[in-house]
C-alpha cells in the first residue's frame, strides 16, 4: 500500500471512507501546535462529529439507539481516528462501555442510550487491588479526558488475573487537570471520596476476556492508524528533501528503515483484522495490540529521525504522533506488561498442553 | 605569552584540589567541593526540575567558572589548568554524580575554545578566550542552514570582503542558544569558485552586530533553545576571521573532533548516573502488586544498557587517550557518538516503559515522577541522533572511511 492508495477496510469500505472524509476536514494539527495546551476546542469538534454521525453508537445495539455493528467496524473507525489524531474518549465510551454493557449489563447497560447520542463521556481509570472496596478513597492519575467525562469506569486487574469493574458518576469525583504529554488528550488526576457508595462487578472469565479484547483491538487500531500517518508523512518528506544533490529517500539506509516500518505496520494490520473477527480470543487481541504498539514506536521514531532537526521542532506536528504513541502504549500497564502476559499464556499453553 | 593577560577579574583562585597529583585525591576534593557548593548555589532548587532550567544551568556554570573551574584542559599560559583529559573526565563524572546540571556554554568551552587555541592568532586568543574562561560570553555554532544540514558543504550564507570587513548575508537554522549567545562560530561561503568545500571560511561573529536577528524555534520538549539566525548585511571585522580565507572546512572538521572528544565525555559519564536513577525508578514503581524492577524484561533491558555503557566508557577512554596524543578520534569518534546517542535513547525509552501510564504526563508536569524530567529527557534524546551528525551520516563514515567501502 503506498501513501496514496487507501488502506483496506477491516469491515465496510464505505463506512471507512465516510469517517475518513469527515475527519479530514476536522483535523487541524496546526491548531494543536500553535497553542501551548492544545486540545479542548478540537476535542469538542471531534466529539460533536462522532456523536452526530453516530460513530459513538457503533457497538451499541439498535434497540438502545446505536448502530449494532461489531468490532471490525470499531477497528476501521479507530484506525482512521488514529490517522487523524482524533481527540476524545472514543475507546472508553464507544468500545469499553458497550462491551461492559454486554458482559455485565446493569448500570453499564443503562447508560447506553445516552452514550449512543454522545451525551455520556467515559473516563477510564486503572487501579490497584488495594483500591478495591466499597468505601475506599481512590486517587488515579493521569486519567485521559477526565475533564469532559460524565462518568468514570474503574478497572482493577488483580495479579491473579481476576478482573473487576466499577462505575462512578463524575459528580463523585474531584478533578485536577495536569499537563499532558499528548496534546490530543487532556489528562487529570481523579479523586473519589471515601464515602461515596459503589459496587464492584466481577464478570465471568469469558466476559472479562471479551471486554478487555475489545479495548485492546480499538487501541491497536488507533496505533496502527497514527503509525500509517507518520509513515506517509515521512515518505513524503524524504521524497522531497534534497541533500548531497539527491532526495534523501534515495539513500538505502533510509529506504531500509522505512521498509521495516511498513513491514511492522502491515503485520499489525493483519493481526488487528484477525483479532476483530468473531470468535477471536483475548490472546489474539493482546498480540494485535503489541504488534501495533511496536510498529507505532518504530515508525514514530523513524519519522522524527528522518525529518532531521525539522522533526524535532514543535511547529512541525510530527511529535503529535510520537506523543500519542507514548500515551496509548502506556495503557493497561504498558506494552511491556502485555508482552509478558502474552508470553506467559503461550508458554503455559505449551507446557500444559492447552490449545 | 603572559598568564596575566588572560586572568579575569571575575575569577577567584582555583580550589586546592585542582593541583592534586593523584586522581583519587583530585576526585575526593572535587566531590567535597560540589557537595558544599551545589546546595549553596541551588538552594530550594535542589531536587526540582528547575535545577535543569537554562537560567540555573547558566548560574551554575558561572559559579564554576568564577571559582576557577574552567579552562581545565587549556594551557596554563592561556589561563587554563593544563589538566590531563583523564582528570577532566573525572571532573564531569563527579559533576554528574552530584546531580549538577549540564552547562549552557558548552559550545564555547568544548568546541570554540579548543578551536581558537589551535587556529587563532595571538590577538584573537587575547580577545576571545578570557570571556569564555569566566563565562561572560556565551557562544553558538552557526553551521546548519535550511539547505545545508547533513550536507554541510552546501552552505550558502555569503561573506563578501569589502575593505576591512566581511559583509555577511544569509540564514542559519537550528542554532542552539543563539537567543542568548554573544558570539557565533560562523561558517560562511567566501567564494563561489571551485569545489564547495574550498570556498568556506570561519568567522568569529558578534551576535550583537547590526543586521543579526534571531527567531527562537520551539522544540518538541516545549522549550525553545534553538533558533533561526538571519544575517542582513552584517559587517564582521575581517580580523574576526579564524584561519585562512577559504580554509574553513578543515577548521570545522577539527572542531567536530573536539566536539567528539571533549563535548561528549560529560554526556557519556552522565549516563552512568542516569542509569542508576533508572534502576531506582524501577525499584520504586509498583503497579498491580508488582515492582517494575522485578520484571525480567526490564532487568534484561537494564543489563543491556549496563553492558553498552561499559563499552561506551572504554571507547571514551580510548578517545581521550588519543586526544591526549593529539590524534583525532576519526572513525572511533563516530562509533562513540552513535553508541552514546542510541543507548541514551534506549535508556529513556525504557524509562517510559517503566512509567507505564505515567508516560502520559507532560514534560513540565511537576506532579510526575522526577517532576517530568523523564518525559522531557525522553523527548530530548530524539535530538541526539540528529545533532552533531545524524546516525545515518556516522554509519556512512564508519562504512566508508573505517571499512573502506565504496562511496
Ligand atoms: C536540538 C538540535 C540542536 C542543534 N544545534 C545546532 C547548532 O547549534 N548549530 C548548527 O549549526 N546546527 C545545529 N543543529 C542542526 C543539525 O546539525 C542538523 O539537524 C543535522 O546536521 C541534520 O541536518 P538536517 O536537520 O537538515 O537533516 P537532513 O540533512 O535533511 O537529513 C534528513 C534525514 O536524511 C538523512 N540523510 C541525509 N543524508 C544522508 C545520507 N547521505 N545517507 C543516509 N541518510 C542521509 C539524515 O540522517 C536524516 O535522517 C541542531 C539540531 C538539533 C536537532
């Protein structure tokens, strides 16, 4: 796939094109790099689009006002969003919440109609086991998009693999904004007072796996999309920039490095496609997520390096990709933890003869 | 030449340890001095990110210089201390260990001064060296241009001789610290005839001359330490030309050699302290019932960095030895630059992995671990494989000049 040919869709090419077209008009990278803190205005513009065009309802069943589509559609949306540096709690609201509604139901399911219309915005908080309890004070930082969240969803993945979830309205939270690494994602500290009542839900293993897998696939697709964008920008630059009387892209050192990025991204694309199918496992999703994170890391590093000093300057918006990669890679304990988990699950399956 | 000419009013008698014969004694004396002076000068800034702000870096550098701790390697007759490079390395090592910030005027001390000492006239030495010694003048290095980055010989900034001045017109870019610099080691084209390398000269240009304008460029760290510099009919006195007219290419290449031997040593020795800080970060980061340092992947990555650092240190020692004998580092200089910059990048990538979700905190967020320094330095290391010759260019040098592969 070259910079000009469209990437193949995971689901419906028309959906993809529509999202691509809508976001292409609403991706003012320049606005982000011209303001110190970036975000807010653009976040609202992006969210308005995602609500009006029904993207936030992708996974929400039709009877709750959504589109009733599946994970492969989410993969398309998230890839295009990553490519265009979408700003807003899409993964939390449009992927995690419907997955919890399907796996646990209850209070999560009740939020679906408002989520499908874009009124509900979810902030996602990962906590340690010590924080789980009915009346404990919880303090989490950094929480993405906390400032605009209407609800927070808390996740605790215990070392023994037990997963529990909790929902809290933002009225119960104190929010203190913090400086964000990624200019497309405001972050804050979220404090929930000790007294507010709350209920932790522990879904069965199958449901827990499906919830986490959905989130991994969505994040992987975002990483893939931003990686693709960074690669396309870099191919453009090295094709135009001349040193020593020739385009720097003609030097084999550069060709090889970009070929490696292309290869890594293509592998990630296949893995995401595989993990977004019905019947794919959580392990499939974790592998897709790791492959996408590695490809995005490689590509964003190459993008900066091959732009020379230009890549290191703020006005040249390439750092937005690097910083987005950093933020997304750190989620769910980081790629490193996922790699260890993937390795453990593979090794165990070999030793214990599990399929 | 008389030492007195080079003595600045601002400079106090150097501390006693500087005269110590034995390395151990030198090291201990310095360590005590730093343990006393750094907290005294830094006050409340100790342990904060502000210790690494340009303002404090400059203040600390002024303090070192005025305490007589500059010109460590310069000849005594030029106001220096003639310290062997080994002792200079110890100096940088102890500064790093004490947590002192990097210098700001490193271009002045590490690159310009040795170049002036090698190529300057007696008059130029008298004019420029004392103000480097006491740090009253900051230098920048005006090499790169929009059309001449890796291909430095393509510079187009023109200097035309008119009577006793050179009239300079053109533009430099990415010039570090030009916004605070008083002087510039400026590469200009003095003739359009012949091969591009044969028409380049070096000027020691006053940044306050009429016609010089500076526009800061913001970096991905959020700071703005590099700049565009415009020269519009700037009249630089002809006696500010360093070396012969049209012989600037060799001077620039020699300056790069100084860069590789003296400029990078402080950075290499700092990495040891940084790796130790990383180990402590991993030991103090607990998530999901587990401490990061117990993660075998993190241990193995730390092990790899430790091994690289060992090799790097030996490389650096070798380059120092060569420099002491007046041998330019050549291809080994490229190896050191590559190994240093790429290991340094890896070190901070690893820090980001250890930080996990905290990596989403900004480089100036003071509630972040180390007040955001890990994130800031992670971003900064992206520059290190580009400045002072990109990794690609250094690999070409090793392959072509080291291995003799065809160009
Ligand atoms: C933080 C920072 C501070 C700086 N400070 C200064 C300063 O104080 N003074 C100064 O003069 N300059 C300074 N520079 C500029 C620096 O020297 C240049 O960025 C560097 O020489 C590369 O030039 P360029 O940025 O134009 O990249 P280009 O030369 O355009 O290179 C773009 C890409 O092409 C690659 N490339 C180029 N030629 C080849 C080849 N033959 N084979 C393979 N790959 C190739 C490069 O490696 C790079 O990846 C600074 C740069 C940075 C990032």
